[in-house]
C-alpha cells in the first residue's frame, strides 16, 4: 500500500505541448518492420544539435545506422559478450566455478558500480539467454559519441543531447529506447574500426528509433521524491 501511495501521475489539466511529450513518452522495446523516413531522422538529430552544453562546446558526434544486416551483426556480437560476462560472473553455479565467478563479480562490481548495478547485471543474463533483445528490432540506431576533449562534463552534455532527441522523436510520432549495452561494442577494435571511431571520440550510448508495435506510449504513475525547499528563511520538505 505504501508503494502505491508513493506514486502519482501529473495533473492532466493545463498541460502544454512540451509537458505532454515529456509525460507521455515511454521507452519502447518492440518495433515495426518499417524504416523511418530520412527527413524525420534529420529533424531528430537537429534537436540533439541544439541541446545546451558547457560553453556551447557540443562535445558529441552522431552515427546513424540503418543497415539491417549490420544491426543484426552488432546484436549477435553484444549477445556473445553478454554470454562471456555471464560465464565469468554468474556465481549461482555450484562448486569451484561458482566461487571463482563470485570473486570476479565482487571485483567487477567495485570497479564498475554503475554499469554492474543489479538492473544492468540482471539484463546481462537475460540477453545472454535470449530473453531480452538488444536493439529490439528497431530499423534505425543513433549512436552518440562523446568528445573527450569536451568542456566541463561531456557525459552530461551527451545525455542532455540524447534527451532532446528522444523527446523530438516522440513529438514526430516515433518511439525510442536508450541502449546502454551499445557501449559493449567499444570493448574491442572491430566496431571501432568499422564505424570509424577513434580519438577523441568514445561511444557512450545508442538510441533505437522506429515505429512501435501497438500503442505503448502514455502516462504512467511514477515514484515521488522528497524535495528540500528553501524560501523566506525556512526549509520545507515537499513532494
């Protein structure tokens, strides 16, 4: 009951068009076999280009992939890597192998606490077992590359850029999904070479984009969070 009470939806009254896009957009993991027109992809990229960045440095570069065979090959490579990670770190196996995997997992989690949070850690097993897709059948993938020479916090700037793109895509009748597992493609030279990724650029994220199967978008309840609100010399806790 407490969990349900901690969730709410925005007040639907007096929405403007920007708020409507923000509240209704969902991450979609099943796409129709229909390519997105090039002019719409260009409009999405333009929305990303106009994202704010520190000093207007724009520390990003985009790669658009619309070749079905290449996307399928990438997916197979990510699946293989997930199988390797699962073999090395799945401690649920009995005996010595399980103990070694447990040690591997403990070390890796401490070195990469965000990338091996329980959610992505669990997704590794699902992908390895064929229970979760990587690119979800999307006809177009936009890869965001970070310029490591960027001012301030280029990772944050790339995130803002990507958010602009997914919101613009939804406003154009498209659906998207952030694909963090795309960074696994940067762990070896194969895709760096094929996509021409070299210094100072680094692959940080992929965004699937296409037409959804069904109508998965729409507002859902979200957890509320405490807000410390300072005004008139007083502190209030708000939600």
